[in-house]
C-alpha cells in the first residue's frame, strides 16, 4: 500500500502561513541547503494531492516556472509538472490542467482509493486547511517538517483541526547550518 507523505515548512512557533497575504519569503531563504532533501522526497512519489483553494494559484505557478529554465525553482517545477495531480474539491466540475484529476467524494474514501493503487507514494504540500483535514482524519502516514528559525506570532497551523492529541514517532532529524531543523515523523503508530 502506498503512503501519503506531507512536506511542510513551518515557523518555530508552529505556523505554516500567516494567511492569504503571506509573502512566504521565510520559506525560501535557505533553499540551497534543503533542496536535495526536497528532491529526494519528491522523487519517492508519483502523485500529488492538493486542496482546491491552493490549486488555483499553485498549479499555474509551477507550470509557468517550468517554462523558465533559468528560474532557481526550475528543478522543482520539473518534478511537480511530471507528477499526476489530484485536486480535492466540492466545487470544481473539471480540471483546467493536464495530468490533473478531481476527487469529489468523501476525503477518507478518496485517500484510501489512491493508497490502494499501484505506484510510488503520494505527497501533499498544502494548503493549510486541506492538510489540517487530512491530519484530523489520520490519513497522513509520514510528516516531513522543515522548522524554520523564524517566529510569525500568528497564522495557520496544520494541526488546528485536531480534536484529540495525535502521537508521532520521530524517524529522523537533521539540523542545517541555516538553523532549519528537518523532522521526519511516522504517524502510523
């Protein structure tokens, strides 16, 4: 059975976004230090899932970046564009993007169908409310958090929808020279 993996950048105080106007500069400043980990994780998957709210800006951004070989994020764009994408939505009727399908049913049922398909693992990068719903429903198998040495003071937490505590088993931790700490957890405990 395939695993669902989450990769998320978070601040030291546990937020991954300050909301719709978050400039996200705090998540890209140490890119050269973390990119191999990001590439290795991306290469272990062949399907990406994403919530509708994030999809409308996220997918066009990566498609556009893919047309710019000189862009510092081009190597990431190559990996993202090559993956099959599934948008979880209740409102979209069809996908505007190639290699992108829609999942419109019950969240747990749709994830179960994907996990039972053959292929590499599945990855989710965001958005915040979608990831929070996945965590609430105990659907994520592995979490890869990039804890940035920055405090935002307010924002959105991927754990905000939890109704009860959830146990995580630390698999690996890495400290980068920039101060970013990469934490790999197993949630299947």
